[in-house]
C-alpha cells in the first residue's frame, strides 16, 4: 500500500516489491515573512442552484475504436457553462457542446457514461447515466481444440493433465477445464491439476481453448486416474526402548527403528499416557521432570498415512534429588557394569544396556567406549552409539565412575549395525518393441528387468512425460492423436525407489481416415437409485477402429465422458425423474446414435433446498452443487453456482482465505448476497474481484462506541475489492459487518463499504503489510480503472502503526491512502491511533482523486510510533488528519461537519479548485490550506484561527475526550453549538455521526448535541 514520508524526512515509498524514493528537503536557517495588505478573503458565490440534468442521451455513430453521443441541453437559472463526461475512469472530459466523440476504445467495449452539467458557480447537475458500446469485434473464429492430452502426475486426490498449445487466427487467451461435465476453472498454462478427487478411480475431465473474443473450441475429453487409496498398514512397534541419559529434571530415551511397508514418518513419545512430543529419529529428550520420580515412557511409530503402531512402554526414573558430596578420602571404585546386552541396531547405530553398578558412596555415571576410544559419559544404564556405518561390527564398552573420579574396569561386548539398505537400481528393460497401433493408441512390450532384491514395476513415458505404471511387461499408451509420431519410454524400478535407465522407442499412430461411427450402445439399464443419484450400465458398442469412449447425457446435456460401460450420476435432486442417454465415439470423432432411458432418484428424506439459495460450509466441498444437503466449501464456488439475486447461506465456523473471482455477465442485475448464519472467521484474506456481490454481515452498536462492537465476519488478513483492468473489474459490491486488517477499494465502481473495523496492523521489519487504500491497482500503473462511486460508511480505521525499532527502512504508514478515483464518500466514520496521518492523498498515476466528500467523521490525532512512546502511552505527533501530498490540482472536494482533535485539520501541497470546508469543528488547517487559493470556508469552529469570514474561534477543543485511543468527540457545548447554519447543498446534511437528526440550527462538527 502507498507509504509517504513526513514533510521534513527523506524516505521511501513502498508498494509490494517496488520502491520509489521521495525526497523532501528540509529548509534550515531560512525565515520567510509574508504580508497581506488589503486583500479580502474569497467569498462563495450566491448561486447555489444546480443546472438540470442532461436528457435524451443517444448514440449517433460507432466504430470499433470510438463512439459519438449526443444529449439535450440542460437549463440553469444563470446559465450552463459546460458538460463533464466520465467514462468509468478519470480524467473527466469537458465540452461546451451537446455531443462528444469518445476515442481510444476497444472493439465491443461497453462503458458506463456519466454526464453532468456545470454552471459558472461550479454547481453541478444530477448525473445522467447510460451504458454505450463501441462496434463489436470482428473475430468470430474459435481456436483449434487442444491436442495431445496426457496425464503427467497423480496423487491419491489429484491428477495433472497436460496438452499441446492450441492455435488461433488472433491469439489464444486461455483454456477452460471441466470435470464430470462441470466447468471448474480457466488457465493460461498448458497443464492443470484437478484436486479433490477420489483415490484409485478414473475421472472424466475435459479441456477447451478460447481466444480474446471469447470464441471457444470444442471440448476434448480425457480420463485421468488418481493414485491408489494408499497405505492402511501400520508400522511395527519400536523395540529396545532404553533410557540413555538422566538428570534431576530430565532424561533421554532411545529405541530401535520400526519398520513399515511404505516407510516410517516419525515417532510419538508419551509420558504417563500423555503425548510429550514427536521425533523424526530414534531418540528423544524429555525435560521439566521431577527429580527422583518414576515415569511411564511410551513410543509409537507413525507412517505418512497416519497409521500408528502399538505402543512400546517402559518405566524410567530421573536422578535422585540430593547427592551427598563424596568423602575426601574416597578411593574405592564402583563395581564393573554387568549383564551387557544389545538393545537394538539400525544401519547407523547400536544400543548397549547394562545392569547398574554399585559404589560405597554412589555411582556418578558411566563412561562408554567405541572400539577402545571414549565415546560419551552418561548417567543412565543405556547408550546409543551413533554415526556408524551400515553392516559393520564394533567393540562396545562401559565402565562406572563415582564423584571422586574412581572408576571400575571396562566391560565390553561386540555389536553390529543393521545391514545396508538397497541402493542398486534394476537393469534397463530389454528389447522394447511396438506390439500394436491404432489411430489413438500404441502398445509396447519388453523383456523383464532384473534387480538384486526384485523389480517392483515399470514406468511408462510419452515424449518424456510420465504416463502411467504397470507390473506387467507390456503397456498401452491411450488417448493419442491419430497419425502422430511420439517417443515412448519404459524404465524399471524397485521397492526402494531405485530406477533403471529409460529405454525409448519412436512410434506413430495410424492414419485419421475413419468415417464409420460406432454402433449405438444397447441394453441401457438403471439401478442403485439413491436420493441424489443412480447408476447407468450399457452393453459395449463396437467400431471398425475401436471405441474410444462414451458420452453421458442428462436431460439432453452432456455431463461426463467415460471409457467404461458404467457411470454413476450424483448430485441430483431427490424424488426427481431424469431423461438419460449414452453415445459412443471413436478416435476420429465419429459418434453413434444415442441410447436413452428414464431414471428416478428415491423420495426426499428432507425438504429440498429453498429455491434461489446456495449454501457454503467449512466442511463442504467445491465438488458439490451448494445445496443444503451438499454445501460448497468456498465463496467463489457458491458465487459461480448462484444466480443474480440469490442468497448464499454461510454456515458459522472457520474458513481459509476467500477469493470471489470475476465472471462475465454479472455487471448488472441484483447481487448475490452472502448472509452468515452465525460468527464466521476467514483465516487469511477476503478478496472480491467479482461484480454483484453483497457480503451482508452486521455490526452491533454505534460506530462511536466502536471498541465494544462485534461483527458477523472476522478476517484475519486484509479485505479488498479489486479488479484487473478497466474492462474487467468489479461493479456493484457491498461489504458489511466485517472485522478485518487492512481494507482496500481498488479498480472498482459502485462500491459500498459499511460497518467495518479495519485494524490494528503494525508494520514489522519487512514493511510489507497492507494499508487501507482507495485507488487504482498501483503496480500496474494504469490510467484506466480508477475507482468510481465509492462509499465508506461507519468504518473504523485504527491502529495502523509501525514497530520503528524493527523497521529497517523508514516505511510510511497511515490510516487511509486515497491514491486516485472520483465520486468518493467517507461518512460517519472514526480514525484513531494512526501513524503518520489519518488520510493521506496521493497522486501516483497522473490524476489525483476528485469529487470527494468527507462528512460526519471523527478524526483523533495521529500518533508517534511505539519507539517514541513513554510507558506504552500513545501521544499526538503534531501532524494533520487530512494530508494533501500530490503536487497537482485537487478539485471538487467537500469536507463538512467533521470533528478534528489533531494538530491540524488539514495540510497540503499543490493547488486547489472548488475545495470547500463547511461546518467542521476542532483545530484549523495549516496555513497552506487555511485561506489558500481555490479553497472556501463556511461556518467552521476552529480553536486557533478563522479561515473564512463565516468561521468562529473556539477557546479550546469542545470534545469529551481527545486522548489517543480513547477519543470521544461528542460536543461538550460552546460556540460550536447551533453555529453551522447555512443555505445551499453543502449544508444539506440529514443526520450526524450517530444517525441523530440535525435541525435547521445545527452544530459544527460530526456530533449534534440535540
């Protein structure tokens, strides 16, 4: 998010990974004195009547890059000066005529055109809105269909499909993916990973290409297979559990490695039946124990599938609590350790145990020896010798020592590590040959490989990409294009994962001259009906070249492509009849006739879902159709399923981060409403890229009592409405009832943000946390696409700060950054404890924000960073609440009926046109705003000076509490009460920050005392 330095510091602007340096030169030792003699302050015009709105807007002509519009003239009591046109993005266009030609459009581009009339007093009419379009694009040719489909990877729940790039007369824009007849996603890549699949099953998927004009190729079907359902065999129980070291407060334990059919992932260690921790190796150190205490220690082995072994347990004790000092004349050694035994071995370790020694005073420990060399001193009666080589023999020894240094004789025994594991690869497959070919498949065979322990199977590859595996000595590569040359390869692998060299052979599928369709499937039967589906079976079709698969239809629409002669339909409505059908197809695209039948699901066991409602749940699945019985998991899936005007019922609970993606055709019409059934937490970010979205949460209580407010939605990351471009960005979005981190409205229009708590967010060393922002997507630096018609209402922006002691670069934080945009309203909101300003106005891409209203809002004083605090108490930093930082012209700003406890209400750079401060209370703006050119002031109550002839000076701040973080800017009385009375649209304000009505004799500031 945008950051900026204070006026006297050189700092850097940070946005994501890019940095631009702003340099502010401090002027030292220079005194400038300005005298104004006999220059009157600006007086607002007496003309407050706006012109009438333009009418009868019509399109006179269009081309693929332009259009000409005309309208009937407006009227005004004094006279219309000109007309301003907005195209959905700045800058506005000015003309004195009643028609205008818009250029620089794309073919088929629709824009929302807004026209207002202005008079010489800058009164503006109500807007006239109309949607107009340039001439359509001429491209109607679809891309070629994707070819060369192949599966390149699989897990138990995923399968990755790849294909050759499609071609187009203009350009291929991307690819659309579907599974079981349901369109899931788009991608610009030539591969896609399908997730959420069932293990060990074949799944029907399809891909088609599309171009920029959204011409689509035909679907190309393929069948991907997930890996087997996985491991269900638990590891063996660990053996040889021993205590290898002990202290008065801890002990170390070790054991021999368990075995597993796939592999041991780790071990869980238990103390007195409770989990103490986990280890990836064969030892573990326990701490925080009590001296002289016995504990039941247990170990379980766990594999990657979560299977657990039986628990191996033993009783072990910590060292005694008090060890008396040895006598000064102690010369008697301990007894020699006895009963030496090997407790376990791995390829790199051997564990030795022994019986305790005795001593006239006490045994202090045991010194161990490896092949005659001292290894370690331990206090327990076991030791693991580690770092050894597999399959080697060693002399293991131990002697006892007492506190005086007396030691016993060394007792020794010979032990060996476990044999070395398999590292030998199988031999390469021999004599790989092509056994048969069709127009869509190639079958190869080979001579078996050999291995020192045994061959586990063979891998098959097409053009270097993995295609599948088999334990046989032949393999069929299916789904190939006719008359196509490929390189197929085979390698061998063993159980340890060692692989042989790959043996390749070139082969070509047969010619594409088949024109004979398969026979129609026969004997279609329907069985196994449930409330949500039933199973279809049919007799196989025949074909002169071979049947490649079958398409399944429900009520005339294709829902799946399969290779088997059986398919189970799911996600159907209960108690409903469906017409089903099956067609066979071959590799040349020839199709049989359709065999049809009628299937009926069993009666409903519960009421069907309410029409027009979709359902999401943390426990749902995006493979579902978002019904009450089968809810979805993501907001995006529900948005794609729901029709405009539908409600999405959001079940209470915790969700992962949510992105609601843009879809064409949703810019107009009723929104999809997301309504929670209880408290909802989103662990991550909430990003709305789509049009027609209403997040309908609620907040309790008044915004002025924000510290005790609760919200329906809690978002742990940031919340944003954002688009990719002027052509593809969200419209008609409402966010309500959310407690979030940062809050942003980027390339979007017609956005309402209401009852939101944004903050606190403290920047750390990386200085990369988002900040509240209204503006275009800065990274793209596009002129088009600035936000339009944005309202922030009853929003609390608080605690946007930085840990300056941890920040390497001087990143600049702030409450809200207004980068650009127009028709922006901020009302009935609160700013508290923000560093450096409450609102900072920027200008990154050539046009600052215009047509902005800020009203009925509390502005607490901006604060110093934590490094400058005393005993953690926030203090005011002397900066302004509203900071104009762009060196350009700010036009059409109205700042009215706000309360400021900051050092300055506003501070600025640049020039101004039609900027008005009306009915505000608190400290006055700085001298570069107060009395500045292009700025007018009416009925403001300032503590330090008057900026306009109608302002009044207050003796002190008239607020209940101005302490940072505790602000209560309700009026306490004084000259601000009943002061801000005037005429004209700038005074037409219905309520105050609490929603209380304002009488004709109204108070200055955000609060009406009543």
